[in-house]
């Protein structure tokens, strides 16, 4: 099974976090749908040239977040979402993170909430399909 994940030694983030973020991104984009089997810990470790412990930590983090489930003797799988698609939930979380960051930047710039909303509306208008 092709993992299609890439770990960069030059990246300042820990390797396990790079794995976590790339798996989340694959799920959020719909590349890895609910129920998809993930590479085994050993296979992924070999594919991306990291230790088994690094991949295990990434999988444990993803499992504790409810992103993946591990069935002993069967492997790890993208979790089914109870309310909707897991990809949509992850995209919603990412949007929320960006909105919080935008709010923080607007505070640093001294913008009022109304000014921030006006900028968001303007951004939405410029991105609408024609």
C-alpha cells in the first residue's frame, strides 16, 4: 500500500506531527475515505524512513482524536464519523483555526469586529465563481 506521505528532515516540526498532519490532510481532502485501511505502523515507518515509535505516536494521537480506529489484529482505519463525513469535520476544524488566526491578526492590527467582517465579505465576493 502506497503511503504517499513525505517526511522532511528540514521541517522544524517533529516527524510524528508531520505524519499526523499529512494523514489529516489526506482525510480532509477525501483522498482517504472513512473505512480506508492505513498502512501498518511498520510499513509506514519503512516507507518514510522513520522509527516505528514515531509512527506509533502519530497513530496514537490520531486515534485519541477519533480520526482513526485501530482494530487489534486487523490494522488501523480512517474512522467513521457519527454526524457526517470525517473529511467535512476536519475541514471545518481547519476553517475554525484559520478564523481564530484571522481574528487574532485583526486584534493586533486594531481592527474592529465590523472591519474584520467587512474584509471577510470582500474576500468572499472576490472569490465567488463568475
